[in-house]
């Protein structure tokens, strides 16, 4: 997906934004798990757009010994929060306040503990940093 002018304007002129992000959840179990490909995670929250150096500075305030590792995939576009990888665009976000997370299975709300094959991810940092594919951003 290509960034449209409205989104570029928002990204260039704001540091903090409210977002609604919707994405298909990766599940374990392969073809045997009927939920694979049918579970969506919808997140509503306030995020900070991670321009070059912002995340590192925040982490250094918490831990003076923090060293930012090199990017494992994609390339930052200038000093912006935009990451390009194999023709796809991502927005790098610092999660400040997640208001709600809802899981949907076949378009119906499902409790997280009822999802078969859901892998738990641990965030080792006090500040969450994520790259979100532009097409998964419903509202910004």
C-alpha cells in the first residue's frame, strides 16, 4: 500500500496520534487449527510516531546502559517514522496508552483465552515499540 497525501500530512505534522489498528492474528496449529486466518485483533490507543532517535532517547532515560540494536528488516525513510520493506510501508509507533484490545473470530467478539494457538509475546521494555503495516491502520 502506498501512503496517501492525507496520511503523509498527519505523519509529518504530528507526534502523538490516536489510532485504530486491525490485523489478522498469527496462530499456531497450521491447517488443523480452524481459527488460523479467522481471528482479528483490533487495538485502539494513543501512540507516538517514532522518528529517528526518539525511542532510543526514551529508553536511555529509563536505562542508561540501553543500546539500540540495528534494524533487522526494512529501511527508515529519512528521519521519519515510515519504514519501507519490500515495497510495503510500515509506521513505527511507540505505544503510550492502549485504550482497548478486542479479538474477533469470524466477525464476533471472542475472549483472548478462547483463541486456540495464540502465542503470547513478552515485552521486555517499559516502552512498547511496534511497526504497523499501513494497510492495518483503520483510523489515524
